[in-house]
C-alpha cells in the first residue's frame, strides 16, 4: 500500500513510488532532538557515508544540521549585563566626592573670613534694611559691657517701632475732616527719616564703640546724647499739639484731642501713647543703669585720666614727626 503525497497521481509530486515491502526493509533515519533553549548550533559537514543529503543543505548552514548530521553547540557569547550590581559603588563614589566638595568649600570660606579679619575688613550687617556698619554684640563686645549694649539695642528698636506707629496714626487721621492733617502727616514722616538715623549715630554707635574699645570718653558722650533722647521720648509720650504738628505725635494730649474727632482714631492714638510711655520709661531705666555702669568703671575721674593720656600721646606723636 502506498501512502503520503507520493502515492497520489503515480509520483506526480516526487520520485517514482516504491513498493511497501521495500519501505519496511530500509532503515529509518533518526530525527535529531530539538536543541535546548538558548543554544545555537553550527552546521557540521556530513561525513562521506552518512546518508543522502538534499540539495538545499547549504542554504541552512549555521542554523541547523542537515538530516543525519551531528549538532555542535556554538561558543557562548559575552555574558549578559547584570543590572544593579555597580549602582551601589557608583553612589558611594558620588557621596564621597560631594563630601569632599563640601569640606573644601568650608575651608575656603574659613580662609576668606580669616583674610578679611586680618585685613581689617568686616561685613556690614546693620541696620538690616540698609547695612552701613558691622554689628556683632557677642563677637566684639566684652562680656562685662555686653549687658548695657543689649539694653541700648532694645531701646533703639523700641524707638523705631514708636516712630513707625506714629506715621500710622497720622495716616489714619487723613481720613477725617480735620485741620492740619496733611502737614502733620509730612512732619511725622520727616521725624522718622531724621530721628532713626540720628539715634544710631548720636547714641547707639557711641555706646557700641565705647564698650568695644573700653573708651570712657566715648561712654560719657553717649550718656549726654542718650539723656537728650530720653527727653525726646518723654515729649512724644505727652505730645502737646503745636500748630501744624498737632497730629504728628501720638501722645496722650493728642490722643484725647483725637477722641473728640472720632472714637476709632482716638483709640489708635491712645495705643500710640501707651507705646511711647513704655519706651520713655524703659529709656529712663537704661539711662540709670548705664550711669551706674559708668561710675563703676571710674566715672569722671577715668574720663579725665583718659583725656590726659590721649593728649600726651598726641603731643608725643607730634614731637616724633
């Protein structure tokens, strides 16, 4: 019996059909097993007596072997990269470099600061809004004089606050129909523009430098100007209305006058009067404490001695020239 495509049509699809007996006598060729997953094979050249090879064997060379050939695995290529193995080492190197850069930056800043200090240059940091001079109570003021300088520093900020609140009171008064409200507003602004810088120059910088340099003469001048400042604060707390400046100061007399205009603006002026009263009281207490500190350091006798010493140094310097 003939089977397959060759048995149909008398060999129309292939060679002449053979009897069934001859098919049974011929030895069956072993079909090679499929290669393992991931392996590639070389096509081996069939030996001389290894059966018949079809005409298309050469077309599939390198992919698989022809029938009856032997499978030979190809050499394995380079190993596939393993992700995540070197990431830890790379991250540690980056961290080390970053730490080294931070350390180097700190060293450079320290060297820059030392060079500036050696050359006498110090960064300006006061006042905050417009730095004009270096201010460092802890770094420059001796511990024995630090308390007095801190008290004056608080006095100065209280003064700035009261002057600013005074402008606010005059601004509120602009909304009411009263006389001299516009000139009063301009005067309150002028008081702030002149009063705040003068307070720094006349008494706060004097006490700061006197404490830093241990100057008795400088401390005496500070006491004189600070006494004038205390008198000005007392005047602002009272604030007797004067001509066009009747609404410029937020003192008690002005506050009671403002109550007759309107209760809201009167209350605002009363709050300003309370601020000025607290400021004046604290300034008087600081003046007393500064005077006691001055007397404890020698007082007027120390001032005379320092003046005589300075005169002698000036005379000696003139003679040497």
